[in-house]
C-alpha cells in the first residue's frame, strides 16, 4: 500500500517503513506525527482525492531534527565594488512512515519511550573513579627525556644582505 502526501509545499510518495527527509515539522525525535493532506491512496484499489482523500492520513515517527549543508548565496555587481555573501542552512525533519490510515482511523503504534539513564549511588561512583585512577597510574609509562641542549644544532645566523653601491641620485643630469 502506498500514499501520496503533501507537506512543506512538496508531494511525496510513501509506503510503510519508508525513511524520508521533509521540510521541518514540529515534533521531537521519537514522537509520532500525522500528515492529513493525502492526495492518493494506492494498493489493490487506488483512491484519488479531489483534492484530498477524505478520512485518510499517514502516521510517521520523527527520527531526527537537523539542518542541511550550508549554501552560499554570493551576489556581485561588476565594476561597482558591490558584493554580498550570505550563508543558509535549510532545516529538515527525518521521518519514518509507520502506517497509512484510511477511514479516519487513528495510529495504532505509539512513540517509543526514551531510555532513561539510571544514576549510580554516590559511594559506588566514587569507588569506580578511584579504581580507574589507580589503574591508569599503574599502566602509564615514564616519559622519555628530552635531548640536552648541547646535542642540538646551533641556530643559524640570518644572512646579511649585500650593500648597494651609492649612486649620485636620481635627478636630472646637468
């Protein structure tokens, strides 16, 4: 089954489990969003919208909110000493289509819960840090000594420029 959706002024042909990059839409990573502007629903029997298919929507999970590569807009007017340089990074949302819904159905899949870090108790954290310090100190090799300064080559003196012969000057001859 596939659908054609409209978002961000563009149209996309999507199927379940498709990953695509669309213009920025609101939503945090892991959240489920719905696209209500469905133009075509296809599969065994194709349903064309006039202009939208009634009761159809596409559910998708937000994977990432990001920004595209930097695009430089450089304008120059020749012989006018006029130029302008601007940079721009377009924002996008990376989504994964979870399901295509018809007849006003709601999404069955929910957002995945975020994995929470369990804080270590203070006593265990201090003991773990102490063990790490002693292990690192035992495994460090002593540093190699630097060469004595007498073994190094002496610095070169800068070369003198040859003197220019003095001339009578650059005036007119009499």
